[in-house]
C-alpha cells in the first residue's frame, strides 16, 4: 500500500493545532497510516506533573487500539515546533522524531500487523522504525 507522504504530513500538522502544551509551548502532531487506507492523528498533551505528559505518537497509538484499528501500521508522520497564530506547529526546523518511549509504543503497534513502518518528519526526514529502535523489545521477547 502506498501512502501519500504529503497528505499524512499535513494531517499531522493540522493535529498539532490541538496540542495542549502550556508549559513547553512545543506543539507536536502525529499521524498514523494503516494498510487499509485509514489514517488517524493526535497531538501531545502536557501535564504539570511532567512525567504524566503524553506524546502525540502515544496518544495516536492508544486511539488506534481503542478504536479497533487492526490493520497493519505502514507509516507515521510527526511534526513539532512552536505554534503559529493558528496553533499549528511551524515548519522549517530540524525534524522531530519519536522519543524512546514512543518508539517502543509504535513498535508494539507495528508488531501487531507484522510491519516496519516508515517514520516521516519535516526537512525530508525518513527512516524505518527498526532503524530508530534496533533490537526492539516486543511480545516475542517475553
């Protein structure tokens, strides 16, 4: 299945406007594309107790699982930065990639469909999840 990178990046960018980021002022949007053509997006949700903050990728993955998305994950788009006047993260900076926790969360979702999804970011960034998280811990490790 081919995913339109520009469309997925635009979906992630629009999702960044929904970020709740009163502390960092850093809006992140993530969009997931599945083999059946469905796409889902989410934004980061900060918390005054910083450890409870939820990254956009984690929110998106949890939403996918709660929504019954069983289709294989094929691509993830991530954007982040200071919000513009419309709340959307401004482009033109170094790419934002998933943090370690999010790489693990995305790996768990990818394993369910037996995929190694593409990870896309600003400035033309592209990598496979396995490149960002080599030797990942997953269900087969138990």
